[in-house]
């Protein structure tokens, strides 16, 4: 049986919960209390050396990258969520990569900064610094993992999110779904990220009516509704 190791309903967790629900795939839910830094405990690090959460385990194989895990579940358990056409499959994978890069860390930066105090963020960085064997983040992730974000960095995060939302709005012009003519894992990945972006930037869908209609349509799905109802709001990841 598949095991999903996760904590709160951050976008990476939600997309895996949704794809498992959409495909009606039986799975075990394993709680990882990141608020207590359980992701850095010895038991968890035996299967996720860098404290990755969420992560998927299937048949003894461990998947610590949520984007690849999403694609895996789609291919292995939900072929109706994966395009048959090779070009459309490429489009799905490329779009997920761009969305994860543009919205994921930016929404976390804005959301986590707004939800925590400067003292709490400083205490978190101190705790992370004491974790032995931890690989320090690089690039955009390092912006908010090692220091307080500046106003310029927060503004850049808003711009990155806005640019990606504009791209999604354009893709939906005259189309019901993001890739091809049917609902796919691209829509699942986009939904959880747009959900986070909407929470981090209130009103961000007001000027993007096509994206707003698509969002409501996805949210109305049975599987998505069940997962989001149990999520109890929008959560953001602390720097790892």
C-alpha cells in the first residue's frame, strides 16, 4: 500500500492528497509534525535524509519530490489524468515545473512571513542551523531560509506569482482545462498553487476571470472538495 508522509495541508501535500483521492487509491497517511521538527528525526531521515515532507512510499520505493510523485500516481493509478499524446504530456510536465518554480516558494515566502513574527522566524532559523547533515538551500529558496526577506524580495515574489497567474489566465482563454481537452494532473498542481497564491495575495483572481471560473470548477469536484474541507484553511511551509 502507498504511504503518504505529510503534515499540514501545504500545496505539495494537497496535490498528492487530491490525486490519491481522484484515483481512489488506497493509502496510509503518516503524520509528520513539522512544528515539532519531526521531519529531522532519525526515523524520518532514514527514508528522507534531507527531511523532505511530504513524501510518498510505494512498494518500498521512496519519492521525496512531490512533483514527480504526482506524475507517478497519475501514470500508475490514474491514466485518465495523464494525456496520451506525447506533446501534451510534455506540456503537463513543463507547466508543473514552471508553476512550482514561480508560485511555490513565492507564495510560501509571502504567506509564512505574514503568518509569523520576526522572533518566531529567527527562532526557526536557529533551530535549522543546529540540524546536523542538513543541506542548506540554494538560489531562490535561500532568500527566505537564512535571513529576513527585504521589501524588494517580497515585491519580487508578488511579481513572480502575478506573472504565472497571467500565463494560466492566457492558457485558459477558450479552453476548459490547462492542457488538452480534459482535467489532468496539471489542473491538480495548478489548483493547489493558485489556492495558495489567492491566500497570499487576496484579490489576485479578481482581474483574471477565466482563472477564477476554472478555480471554482476544480474546487467543486468531489475529490477536491473532500480534501480541501479536511485541510482547514491554507497552510504555508516554513523554510526547510
